[in-house]
């Protein structure tokens, strides 16, 4: 099942996935291409992350994956040199790639727009404050990072409508610091600011429920109700992309759904009580 207005960036071709790591180690290009084909029916983009391997390897993977899918790709690396090689190898016949990701700590990556056109995923969970890198702990800090990154994007000619902001998402099962509330409040601030008109937002959604049980759904899809609850709250605030699994049954939930009540409780109580509320949800 797909949610209208939500675009999935298929997450499977990532070195952090053990089975994909093994395919890379074996240089099993047929297996990698099969992952691309399996994701293509539901994914708007296919993410490609080769970990710490060389830029030449990334470029080769981009070329091979583009031979077996018509979906545009997300070039996923924090390394500017690797990103450049990936962009040079990319064929934009089926659309501009995403570049995941540029953060306030590596704004030099904006200059890659001179190599090839791309849509940036802009990481706003960190910023530079008084010359020092810091994590964003509040919605206000996250919003400030977003304003900084939007200005930098505009400086190189990237329009707001091509920017996808990633405020970072933490596991809800260990979220004693109120990360989910920070994220949602920051999105609301951006949505209410006319300077952000036309912006997009994304998170690595699988991180939200990492280490928590999944629930069997209909057909081949797997239900993850807390992920769906998060989407129900975040999409009206501007979140319209996720790096996620095409095997998940993402849904918009009614307000009285148990997962919605759980997530709203977590946002309200915070701290250790939030962790206990998630545990209670899965024990029920």
C-alpha cells in the first residue's frame, strides 16, 4: 500500500545491510541489480551507498544499477570526492539524482552543482555554532540549521523546491531526549515560514523503529504501526519523502489507533516515561 504524496527512497542497496555488504564483497552485480528491480515498483528513487569503498566503485555501481532500473538514484555518501565521481557517472535521462547528504559541516559539497545537476538532501540535525560543530538538540536549533542550509543552497542556484531537508530521526524505543518532538516541532516551524514555501523533507524512517518488533501485514508487506503513526503526524508538516523499505505497509492512521495514542503519549511525557510507553505498546 502506498500513501499519496509520500515518495520512498529505496534503502536496500546500502553497505550497512549485511546481505548487501556480502553482495558488494563478492562483486555480485546481478544480485545488486535484482535489489534495484525489486524496489523499483514502489520506490521513487533507489539509494546507492557503498560504504567506505572507493569512488570508482561507487561510479561503477551507479552505471550498473542504471542499466537495470528506470528509477533515478540517490547517491549516498558524505565524501565530496566520491560524490563527484558518482555524479560524473550518472546518466540523468530518467531525472536528476538526489545527493545524500550535505550538512552544515560539509557545505563545500554544494560546489558539486557545477559537475552535474542534483537535488540535495540537506542534513539539519547538526550545525556550526561559533565555529564549532554541534548537534541540534532543540527545534529552534534545527530550524536555524535549516535556514542556514537553505541560504547556502540558494547561493549556488538550487531552488527551494529542489531541497529535501532531513532533520534526523532517532529510535523511538530509546528516545529519552525528546528527539521526535524536536523533529516535528522543527518541521512545523519550517512549514509556517514563507521562506520555506515549496520545501520537501525526509527521514531515514527505518531508524525510528530499529530493534522494535515488526508486525505481519497482508500479503508480502510488513506492518510497522509506529512508523505509520509518525508519518500521520509528520506528513501534514511537510514530510513527503522517506528513506525506507518497499516491504513496509506504510499507512495514515486514524487518531484513535493504538499506535497514534502511543506516539502522542511519548511526545507528551518525554524522558524515561516515553521509553516505558513504547515498551507497554509492544507488550499489549
